[in-house]
C-alpha cells in the first residue's frame, strides 16, 4: 500500500523520492527507499541519502543546544533571552524568555524584505519588536530560533556549527551530519529538490539561513541522513541519555506548554494532535521541514518515524503526503 501511495505522490509531482525509517529504542523496524534523489541523473534514493532538513534543524540543533547550556547552568530558561544577547537593540515590551522563543509564542511576527542581504537582515532582526502578547497567539517565526542560535554562540563562545558538531552530532555518532555546509565527501549523496534543480544541492534551501551561509543560523540548514536522525530520536526516547545528564529533556521537550491552545508546543517541538500519526500517542513530539521532511517521536509508546523527501510540490501537500505515508507505515508495524 505505501509503495502505491509513494508512486502516486511522485506521479503528482509532490516529490521525486522518499526515505522512510521507523523504529524503537532498540532497532530499526522499517527502512524503505523509493524514487529519485536526483531527477537529472536519475540517481535513486538510498538509506544514506543526505537531506537539508530545513526547520527540523530548530529542535534537533538549536533547541537541543539551548537545553544543553541550561543543564550546564550557563543559561536560565526562565530569564529574558536579551540578557544573553547584548547585540539585540530592539524593544521586547515584556520579558521574553527562552520557552516563549522555543514555542513560537513570544509575540514576534516580523516581515523582512526578501531582497535584504545578510548584514541588513541581521540588523533588522536585532531591532525587531514583539508586538503581540506573549503566550497568547501562535506566530511561527524563524527569528525566534535565530535569536537562540546567536545566544548559543555568545554563551559557548564558538560558532553554532562547531558547538552542534562537538556537543550533539559527535557524541551521538551522527557522522554524516553537519550544519550550513555539507561534508565535501558527501556531496554525491545530496538530494536535489525544487530550488536546487540545475544548481548546487549543497546550497541551503531556506532563504533566511541561506543568506548567512557558510555561517550556521538557528532556524535551518542542517544536512543529515535518516540513520543519523534515528540516533537522535533514540536519545530523545531515552529521555536524553547519551547526551544529557539530567531529566531536562523530559521536563521541557515532553511538556506540552499549552494543552488548551489550538497549537500545542513543547521546547522546540510541535505537539498538535491533528498532524500526529494515527497510532502515536498524544505525547508525541514532531516537526517538519519546508524542503520535504517530517519526524515524529513518541516517548510514551517508545517509537519514532522519519520520512525524508525532496519536495517539488506545494508545502501543505507535502506535509499531508508524508503524514499519509507515515500512517500507512506505522499501521503495518504497530497495530495498536
């Protein structure tokens, strides 16, 4: 059934191919590849195909990095982020802490000109204001994660990409994962997608992160593979064991900050039920990437599902397709 679904989505032009990996804490239960990683050369998808996972970089890289600093006593999640970002010259109006940023309930909703260069964009971000009440309405804004990424650099006193490599990727043995610039020896394994056809697939998909390359920014730009993401998922399922020394992952990433809100969020993750895999629990945390990826982690049922595609169709159609495929795959693995 899932093969026919994928073929149909490829025929419709939603994506060219997919890599699917689902499992639990101990083993991979389902691995499947289908379609093309590169339509120009008709190179097929493979388990080790490298994807730019766009906004999944937010929880996997930035939110994880901030929690590591918090665990080490270098950042207080309840304190204003501005205390760690002296470059910020705008007006927050009220105290904006890290949880508000991580959940996209900080009240910021900036609109930046797409033509702005890196210097102008940075100046605009660092003078942005927060016009909406905190914890009231959900405004998904990459600048929340730009701020957190810059805080990591300030506190750790090193570039974000280096911090993530040394403190997340290497400890978890995510050997094919890097930020902003894919490893040179992996270029032949990169996917092409709608923006990269007939161009360099090593260029970051996200516009705002792309403007700053090769500097890594907190909102997007991690290059990785399904097997590497599975290593991260298993760390999360273990409550942070292997990376964290405390239960901060359970306290922050598994905690639904807004259980009564229309949009449920934890630290870095979405928990909104309408986009969860059908037989995953309400405790599931998930995120999607605008270039065609989705990741679900269920700490209650101890399972995860990763679907990576190279998106060519509309964003919402891609999300719906990945969820449809995930439902079918999960049903074949877990009947309850």
